[in-house]
C-alpha cells in the first residue's frame, strides 16, 4: 500500500511543477513576448534597396520552431497592389536589438483602396538558434512606426 501511495504523491509533485516551467524562461514559447510600439530608427540617406518602406506595421510575431524562429510581420498599405514584400535585416546592434525594414514595391498602376483587410501584406524571415543567441529584441520598422518584440 505504501508503494502506490508514494508513486501517486511523486506523480502529483511532478505535475504541480509543470506550472512553473510554463511561465519560465526555459520554455522556448516564452522567448519573445507580445509586440510593443516603438519609434522607428533613423534611416540611411540613400538606401541600397530601391523598394519603399511599408506605411504602417500592424502586427509582429516571433514564432518558435525547431532550430530557430520565424519573424512574421504584417503591414497596412494605403492601397492594393503592393508586391515583393521582404523583411530586410541589418546587423544586430551592440545592445542585441535586431532591426528589420519592411520593404516592398508600390503598384505599377493606380489601384483601389478598398477595405483595410485587402490592403494588408505579410512578410517573414527565419532566424536560426545561432542567430537568436545574440538577439535580445527584434524590431520591424515601417515608414510611420515600428513594433518590437523582446525576450
């Protein structure tokens, strides 16, 4: 009778400890939190990329996956038809902040404005665990704003 009772108590102790791991920094799902608004960094006078910056960044998610993470950002544009969206990264700064510019080409002809949902475009980038080792925050910036997700 003592062995089953001891096994049951041990099992209860292990299961009750799971709540602490769920909120700890050891859990990879907690590495990056929700995105918060920040001011965009000043840009170089003449960027090497001919694409324009997105007007407004409305969503930023850093999703963990085996071997790294996917940085996914969504921008809201003034009209439909924007194309070739990409997150263009710079080198991580000394403070561990990795900054991405959300760049894309404007439409070639005049296009409709329509609904906000139809003017959204999403771009993503993959970061390996090695690249994430040096990063404490990820910022995606557009022309009017920037969003930051911190560890």
